[in-house]
């Protein structure tokens, strides 16, 4: 049995130059390969090992491996979701038994890879070379699409129609529900849904002819029941009506433009991969629709794609908060905005780099609630909903620890060590506000757009988990959405029109105690933000911190007034009459030997060097 090993962190290939005549060059021996002869079935098996960059196995528990292939003549596709056998999920090993339809056409597959599905999300392996040798002795297998989710549903539908008893309607409705679930499982995979729908439409015509010929139902009965099936197809196709350009790296938004590609290639060429490298793209304010008429934030995902272009050259890509805009009169609209941005951040590249999202003051969509209370939303007749913290956690899959980071459960704050680079990266949730405190109108008491800050549980975790156990030769970098400078309104929360960063000063005390190796009990008695945090870094001793990097201010800034480097990164805004059609973010390199943070700017961002 052939053994294939895929390293989902380090495997890479160059993009295909001619996408019209798609052709992958497999001359390099690093690629996995398989050969078979036409019409072989079941006996042709491969054992697949999936590993991380360091060679450790990927835990495949709960994942469903799917084989996806584009047959040699480029007309038909294979999407097989049921011929994999999990051998050792914990150690990343499964077997795949290729079915006969995989070997319908002689020649070299245009594209063949495995997709690992879990909870509607997926990550793919690199392509492998799959050659099908001609069989001139046996012939007769007709080439066609072979999509196992569809094949299963079609077999069920055929059985229902052939039986055609008194429970026909009930059975057909049940089938419709199962079919819709299948569509949901394939959501985001344009080719899968489109192929499924097209094939089903063609086969239903054949089925209709059979029903009419055999007299299984009256025409009226058939018309009424088949309407249910057609509605299922139309609902699936509705998901595809808005244009979503798709190629082999971009899921949502436009591919990187020629103009930007040149600048990004120059930036990529400058990267010293021996050093720790991080992209910090913040305040993208993505939205399909906005209440504001002075900018078009739909371009924000295009800007994210610019950053993802460097995925194979950096250690981390961070979306620094205000990832979505929230100026949308549709609650479902802002939910969709957040989900689409999260999918693109997590799955819009080959996932060489870790991807982390911070929560900003726009990410809960609470601007709508603030504006409603200020009388600025004339059309709104009831308290607007905000995005629950749990939804942000779910959309960015915090609980899955996709990049082996450490969190407090599924918290929006985290840390991760990079031993080869001797770096600890700590991400903060600067919108850690009490979600259970409501006003008489049923909405949040502390509206996220203006009420920011930190509470007991997070600060205690930072002081006694994230900042503890840091090796002496490590450098720590802290990232958050809001800046480290306290405001005059942090302890007086009475005015909702001001920005409040409650307990920011107390967080700064914790960080300074970490830097200086001191012990202190830190308290604050602001109502609903009360804290009592014990810190003790005396045993650990002083530690290096390069800087506290943030967004929120929509400008580049720098200060040391809080006792450490507080460094603001410019917003990556959509096109606007204020800012022009420009992106803006930084590639940040840690030069630990010379105690420097080197900021290289893309778009509006500038080059800076910060000494620590």
C-alpha cells in the first residue's frame, strides 16, 4: 500500500501561472504520487499521514477526509466523502480506498488532494500526482462527475420514488431536509455545490420521465411533490448568486492585484526567516453594507488577502480588531460579515503562519445600539441586537486551538511560545466587558463601541498564567486592539459618549511588574469592573518585553509613558474619500540580538524601528 505524508504547515508549491490551462508541475521529488490503471476498484489504497511543520502528527479526531480530484481531461470532478477509513486519528493516519470512478479517464489528474472536514470547516493537503494508465483491454465505464454526498442523496430519492406509498410526501420532506444538510456541509465550496446541483437537476429530469412512463403518481401529485425538490435546489443556488472569485488560495474577496503583488514580493524578499516575523493588520472594518457613506469597507477582505499573500514567509498573521465595521442596518448582515472575515483569515491561505484575531470595539456590532440610543437610527423601532461574545469565539474557532496556542477555555485572549525564535506572543481582549449587565431597553449596559477594558478573570490569567514561566532568554510581545495609554474616563463610566478603557492602568502595572520582576497586589473598585489581582514575578525575575502593539487609533503612534513601548499601527481601511484607495499594515520583525522591533510598512504604513 502506498504511503503518503502531508505536512500541512510546510508543504507548499508555486501558484499556477496559466489558470486557464491549469497544470501543476510535479517534477520535484517532494510531491506524493500514485499510479493506477483504468477501472481498478477498492484494491488501490493509500495510507495517508498528516503532520505539522515539526513532524508531530495532526490530530484528526472528528475529521472526515474527502478526496477531491479534477479528472485528466478537465471536464469531470471526483468528490469522495465515504471511502476513507480512519486508522489512527490521534496520530494523523487514515486510509483511502479509491473507488472505480476515480479511474474513469486515462491520463494525469489536473488536480488531486485531500480535504479534511470538521464542523463545516476544512483544511486541505497539498496536491499529489495521480496518473491513470490506459486499459485497452477493458472498456465501457462512462466518464462523469462522481460526488459521494450527492450519490447518497440521489439513491435515497430514487428509493422514495420507487416505493411511492402513502407516506411519499413525508418521506420526500425528510429527504429535502437531509439534502439541505448536505448543502450546508459543503457550504463555501462553490464547485461542490454547483456540481451537485447541476447533476441533481439532470437526474431529476430522468426520474420525471420514469415516473410519467410508469404511472407511479398522477401528474398533479408529481408536480406538487417535485416542487419541494426544486425549491431545495434553488435554495442551494441562491447561496451562489453573489460573485465570489475563487482560485487555489483565495476564498473570499479579490486576488492580489498586479500592482500590490510587486510591492508584496519586495516585502517578502526582505524577510529574514531566522527571526520572528509577524504581520499586524488592524481596523479593516469589513462590511458588505454600511450606514456610513464616506467609505466602502467591502474592500477590507481584499486588504486581508494582501496580508495573507505573505503567509508562507512569516510566523504569525494577526487581525488586530475592528475586523468588521458593524455599521449595518441588518443584524444578519453583521453576522455574515464576521463569519466571512473569519473564514478568510483562517482558511484563505495555505496556513503556514498562525492566524489570530483580536476583538475590537466594532466587532460586536454595538455601534447600532449606540446610534439607536442617540436617536440616529430613524428606521429602528426596537433595541438592535449585538453580536454575543460567544459568536466571536465560535466564528474564530477559539476552542479548537487551531494553532496550538494557550487560552483560558475558549477565551478571546491567548498566548503562544515560539521556541525556535525564543518569543512569547500574548494576545489581549481589550473589550472584556460585562455582557450580562443590561439596561431597561434590554440592550447592553456597557456598549462595546465605547466601553472597553479588562476584568478580573482575564487580568488574573495574564498575571498568573500568560506572564509566568517565561524563559530568561525569551522576548515577550503583547498585542491588543486598544492602546496602552489610560483615558480620563476609565473610572467614571457615566457618559456613554466617551471612550472608556477601564483597568488599562492596572494592566500596565501588571506588565511593568513582569518586566521588573516585582510582586504587587493590584486593585480597582469601579462598579462592574472590580479587580483584586495578586502578581508575583520575584522568583521568575525581570524579563524582556519588546512592545505592546495595537490598533484602534487609526494612525501610527508611539509612546513610552506607561513604562514600556506602546506602538500603534495604522488602520487598513476600505477605500475612502478620507484615505484614498490604500491599504495599510506592518510586517514586524523582532531583532532580538540588537533589541529592536523593525516595522516595514505596506500601503499607507511607514517603516519604523523601535528599540527596547
